[in-house]
């Protein structure tokens, strides 16, 4: 009991000092949990999440004209992995969740932009996604399709070769049949 009382006293003092530094209303304590008040605090990971949700809504509503602006806003927020260099379990799970969601939204956006004939914007989505994950074969496929549609078969062949090299070097696999088919189209 004495240790628990001492720990609680230390916690209360630390919380008081923290609130005095950042402001009383920025940190909430509810049901034994401390958190930041999202109405008063800007947190980059929260901003990325909000932008990803906004892009999901645009995609589900078919708002293709707004997607490019939304992607630009997302990429301004998501410049590098969450807490890069930190290896705590909770950090890794948040980092991977944000990364996967970002890649999924970029691929879906590229696909929607392709269907709308906006190939330059689709290629931009793909290139940014490949920067995030150089092994994302789906993004290479989407990139190659747009390059072929834009009359850039040489660029599509170069993208295939880059994909092939990276997959071979990192995973010891070859590109899928779907990716190879687009490569063949570019060659023809």
C-alpha cells in the first residue's frame, strides 16, 4: 500500500507539472487513462488518420476530382514512417497500420484516377506509394498501366525492370503473371 500511495503521489505531481507546462485543458484524465484532448492538440498521426478517412470517403463517393488534392494533403502529412527509429511494440503496430492504410489508399486512388483517364495523377500516386514500399508490386502494375496508356512503353519497361530487381533481391521472387503481362504489352 505504501508503494502504491507513493506511486500515485508521484503520478499526481508529474501530471500537475505537465499540465502547468502545456495547459490544463490539453491533457485529460478519465477512467484511469491519460490522453491528449483532440479538440485542442494537433498530433501528426491523428491528422494522417483523418486525411486517410477523408480519402476513403472520396473514393467511396466517386469524387475523383477531389482525390488529387486529397493525395497531396496526405503526402504533405505522411512524409516518413511513424516515429521512425523507435522499436517499441506499440510504435511498430501503429507504424505498420498507418503505412498499410496509406499504401491501400494510394493504390485505390491510382486505380480510380486511371479509370477517369487521369494517368499523370495516377502515376504520381504510384510513385509515391513505391517510395513508401519499394516492394509493392500492385503499385508497379498500376504505374506500368498508366505509362502504357500515356504512350510511354519505355518507362513501363523500366518500371518492370526495377520491380523485378527489387523483388528478386529482397524476396527472391519474380513478378507475378499479371505484372509480366503488362510488361509484355509494353514490349509489343
